[in-house]
C-alpha cells in the first residue's frame, strides 16, 4: 500500500540554527549601551558554523539489479564550547524486491513478498555532541542520537516505523590518514502496528589516505548492518572494498569525485553480492 512521503521536512529546520541580534543604539546611557553591545557581540561569537558538505551518490547493487540515488548532508556547527555534527541520508531507490542489508528496508522473512517499486526510502539522520578543545587531538569522540523517519513512498522501501537510539561518532587523524566510524542502534517507538519491529545496528565507517593534494585512497561504503531480530546467518551485511577520490575546483567551489567498488563478504542469502558506488561531493 502506497502512502504519501512524510517526515523529510521535519528535520530541515534542525540543520542550521539561526540567531538574530538587535542593538538599541538610541540609548543615551553610554555605559548601558556599551554593555548591551558587548553582550550581543559575545553572544554572536558563541554561535559558529564550521562547515557543510553535501554528497550526491548512486549505488549499483550487483546480484539485485537495484540502484539507488541518494543525498547526504554533513554539517558542523556549535554553540559556545559545544560542537555539533549533523548528518542526514535520503535516497530514491529502484528495487526489484526488498534488498536485505539496506538499513531503511523492512525486516521481512520473505523479501520476494513485495513487488518491484521505485520511490523514496526512509530518512536516516543523527546528531553528535562534543566539547571544542583549544588543542586538536588525534582522536575525537562525539556522543549523540540516531533517528529514522518513515518517509518511504511504498511499504517495500521502508520500515513503516519511527525509530531512534544512541549513537557514537569516532574520528582519528594522523599525518595523511583520516578515518572513523559512526555506530547507530535503532529501535522503533511508533508507527504502523502491522509492520515488524526495528532492532538494527548500523555501522558507517570511512577511511581516507592523502596521496597528494589531488588524490586520495578511500573506503566509504554504504554501511554495515546487523538485524538483531533475524537468525544469525541472515543478520549481517558486511561490504569490503574502496576506491579513489579526485579533488577538483570549479571556480571557488571545492568539489570531489569518488569511485569505489565493494564486495559483500558476509551477506544474507538474498542480499546484494557487490556494490559500485559513484559520489559527487561539494563543500560550503
């Protein structure tokens, strides 16, 4: 049964905090006016926007003849000494059936029970919080929350559930190497009562090594998933592989193009065998 996509706009207002400031310049008391200005300047300095990266990617899933076209946003901002990272994933998928291992898909015993469908999947997002430090450390850890919203345009493309759970973001940088992992544990807390419950662990890892200013070796897969409520031999999807990143400039705009290939060394019996991933990334 189809239904209208919902929830994608619910997080839009959370992407960037906006703050307005007003200064009363008509006050005749110089000291009062000066103090008000100083307070508002201090407040302005407490809010900061660090970066915004947007990824447009497509996955070609071998063994399923399935494709996805997705967008990912990765923003960093803060208030005072609190650093916030926010990531959001949303895909348009063309699946001949339910594809095990895609985190937004239903957890079903018989994937072939659903017919071929194209449309929007569930929206996956997360927030991580840490304290800004005067000195940079090789290891950085943020703690936060993961959310999955039932935005799918068809039952075969989503869980039909509102899900949430704890999450951790671990990043390490030394020399030319940068890597990290995001772990999100999701449990459903609301949604369609006739759909199966969600109990899924998502692991999104990323590995990068700078060869020179223009080229990087990378490994950034769709992600590793583990369904706790499935039999152990059907629960895990684990891709291994990688590729190259080429850094480019279009005027003043920084861009990069990624081309990667992955083999699912562990997968459900009806899961994808391989994945070719093409990504366009741009920064603000």
